[in-house]
């Protein structure tokens, strides 16, 4: 069965207690009937209604039971052109615009530059105190 493709504009139209849709990991859920049952209160869901709730959902650290329950409210996925790309993730094409160079730049910034700066700092310290 093909998944229903939903536009971001359509999701935005469902942003109140009468019709509450949220996006989690580019999947769309109609949580209107779940508002009264949500353990964190309906306000939590209404704050993200009509938009992306991925970060809020992940920050809470929901249980596997909660994740299984989500299947009951699943209605489709965002259209490809409306997908929300998380920082550090890549588009569905598998490469970024720089042809994959960002992972090399990330390695350089994360490991190599601090190591080089550390070595230079030690050399300067030894020169000045020696």
C-alpha cells in the first residue's frame, strides 16, 4: 500500500484542538483523538500542532510503548519537497551539495584543529617557560 503524501501546508491547516496534526520524523500523525489521553497533557501536543514535533518528541525520551501507539494515529508522510532535514543529516539523495565533503570538514573541525591547537599551545608554553 502506498503511503499518502501530505503537504506541509495541509498539515499547517490542522493546528488546533478541533483537528490536530503533528509531524515526527517527516511522518504525519492526526493526534486529535489522543489529546485527552496524552500523559503530558494536551497543551504539549497543541504547542506543536500543525508543525514539526520531532525535537520535542525526542527530547522527552518516549517509551517503546509510546512509539508503538503512534502507529494508531499515522496518516501519511510529508511530500518530498516539504521534508524537514535535521542538522547534520543528508537529503535523501545520499550526498550533500558539496559532494560529501562535509563529513571530512566535520572530522577536521572536531578532531584535527583542537589537536593542532593543543600541540601549538604546548610548544609555546615550553618555549616561554624553558
